[in-house]
C-alpha cells in the first residue's frame, strides 16, 4: 500500500488512532496529503542526529557515528551513537518519576523523586567515555551475531548528576553488598510487560567510585530521550551496557546481579583465549569489566588527499577504560615503524584523551595512517584484530585511515 492510498483508505479516526490523538483540523486535510505523523519515522530528526550517522537497526533503534563525526572533544548529541535493546519508553512524567534503591543488601528500601535527588545531593560533572562492548564487531571472522558496529559506538559527553555513592550512603548498604543492578523504564520488544530488555550492573567497588553518576544532564541539558531521559546511570570506562538509561531502580545485591543480558554469554568473553569459531560454554565466559585501550583518528576523514611537500595534521582521541593512555603513536608504513603523537591528559578520570601529530610523507602515492594507543599497564592496541570471541566484543584494533599524496 503506497502512502497516497494509505491516506485515502484510512478514515480520519483511524489516522488519529495511529498518531495517538485526533487530527483536529482533519476535515481540512488536502486530498492525498499524508500527515507527517503518519510518515515513516525519520530517526535523524526524531533523535536530532546528524544525517551522516549510520542506522544499523530500527527495531530497536541502533545508530552509530563515523570516525570523522567524533572529532569534537566532547561529543554533542547529534554524533552520539544509540544502542537500544528494547523500546524507548513513551509518556515519561518527570513529576512522578521515582528512583527506588532496594535489593538484598540495603538496610531499608528508599525512594527518591527527581527533585529530591537534585536537591539532597551534591552535583558533579564529568566527561565520561561510553563505548558499547560490541563496538567493532563487524570485523570479526567468523562473524558474530548482533549489531554490526564498525567504529562508531563510542562517545565522550559531559554528564551531570549525583554520585551513586552518595545516594547509597544515604540509603545505607550492608557489608555483604557485592553488586548493583539497574532497572529501567524501556519495554521488551515482544511487548511482554513482565520482561525487561536489559538489566545489568557493576561490582560495588565500581558503583562507589566518585565518577559513577546518577545523571540527569548530558552536555549541560536534560538528557535526550534516546540516551536515557530523565535519569541515567553512568559508569564510564566500562561497557556502556552497564550505564542504564531511563533508570527507575537500583538494586544492591549480595551476589552478582542476574538480570537479562547480565547472564549467559551476554557482555562476556571467554575467560581464556579461544580459536576463532570455537564453541565456548557459558561457565567459561567472564563478564567484561574495564574496556580495553583504543583510539580513533577523527581528522582527517579517511580518503584525504594532500599535496607533496605538505604535512598532514591528524588528531583524535584515545581511551583505556579504567586506565590512563600513556602513549600514542602513528605509523605510515603498515605498522613497521611508529612515531609518537602529542597526547593530552584526560580532563578527568574516565574521559578520553586527545592526540595530534603532524605527518611528513616521503613521496607521492597511497599511504595508510595507523594509530596505536598504549595504556598505563603497557597494553597496546592490536594492529589488525584482537582475539576472536563468540559475541564479537572488545575489538580494539588500531584505527586506520587512507591518505593519498598527489
Ligand atoms: N535501559 C536501558 N539502558 C541501556 C540500554 C538499553 O537498551 N536499555 N542499552 C545499553 C547499551 S548495550 C549501551 S551500549 C548503552 C548505549 O547508550 P546510548 O544509546 O546512550 O549511546 O546504553 C546501555 N543502557
Ligand atoms: Mo552495548
């Protein structure tokens, strides 16, 4: 059924019910005109994303950036990847929104309104790097199921909120607390209201870090709907799946949290390296914690052309989960030799660091610039691919751009 037919075919009442509210001046609709509210949702305008963002899935919405879009030091919303496991909640009422803190390891369950959270606790702002555990999945062979992220499921925004630590202190937690698990308002794709799309968490030590926030602002404004409005847990440096969006409760657990996508093989990698394609039992899979060292060249865009004799300025970001990036290098000879980049300190722990370099090429022709970061424990990025794992997580291979000298 094409759109024109769709309009002629549907009664005004039917169109209104699809939109969710009556079309007030519906009788004045020009013949054949399709109300915008009935057209295919345009994710770019719906989520205020740049048109160069790449949509990987629409049920649920998943969208990634390209390297050159991530050039800003602090990622604006329009370039921030979206990873949803379920349906974005609708009809959010901030006045009645509650955050419940419960679980086996709290003395007594406690409930906070948004206003209580904001007025009772000191607010902090940190730049926090969030990278999906599956970023880079598309390169693994044999391929892994799931969103085929290339390099764009990472961002570093400014997050403002209260410390989870302060809230947990206010509630009072028992000495047997080992983990926290989040619960959220998004709904399961099946429509089954008893199922949660995702409910993950972090060990209590991570929960009590100063930078672990219950956030209500992103880049100085209310968190955009797709990123967790009105409240979000933010655990920088860990797989972003630990940062629960649309946060409604946090359970303090006396065991490892066991919500959906926390168990089985989700966000887990083989505890010991395996051969590509090997089957791994769930009990031999370990939960991903801090993300590995990685970097991105965000300028220039791959395919850049420069004139002989000119130097090429490159820049980008590097991050290393809980660790600091201590060295940043580039290679123009496919990894045979490496030269140092200038590397800035992080503006706070768990924020990505910026690097730059000015490159001289020996003669005309095709080159690739490869970038490699090393962390404070001397781990560096693999040149092509890290160890294969069944779900295609943690691809921290060197980012590469093509350059022609003409
Ligand atoms: N409630 C809820 N929180 C969630 C998710 C989700 O589907 N529902 N997805 C997680 C995953 S897997 C990732 S990678 C990040 C993505 O965050 P973003 O969409 O703000 O970039 O959110 C995490 N938090
Ligand atoms: Mo993710």
